[in-house]
C-alpha cells in the first residue's frame, strides 16, 4: 500500500508541474507566456498547437483529479465501528490534553 501511495504522489507532482507549464505556454490573445516562444501571430508549436495544447491540458486536468481522488482514498482514516468507541476515544484525548495542557498554569504558580 505504501508503494502505491508513493507512486501516486510522484505522479501527482509530475502532473502538477506539467499542468503549470502547459498553462504558462498557452497563448490567449498574445497575453500569455506563449508569445515569448512564437511572438506575434505565429504559434509556439505550429498552426494546430492551440488544439493540441488544449487537449493535452484537458487530459492532464483529468489525470490531476484522478490522482487527487486516489491519494484521498488511500489516505482516508479508517471508519469507526460504533459511535460509543469514538466518544470514548475523544474523551480519552481530552482528559490527556487537560493534564498536559496545565503546564502554563503550573509555570505561573511556581513563579509566584
């Protein structure tokens, strides 16, 4: 399971990086970074590059969502069987935090 998490995380980072680059390269009315490569009316990667870049961006966005949901499903917390065990667990955490949370009050009392 850890190997699958690692593979999905690496794929997620690569997809994010490629998606950022593709969005920066796309040229929308000569205002984007794409004009730096082609300039003027010419396109950076040929006459049909707008449709190719748009399709590639769409594919990367779909992969982005798939990997995001995959990571989400692999990292979700296990479900509790009943509500009473959850309440007992939370009450145990609160009592331990109350005991450890009094360090400031103890510090004030010892300094006086």
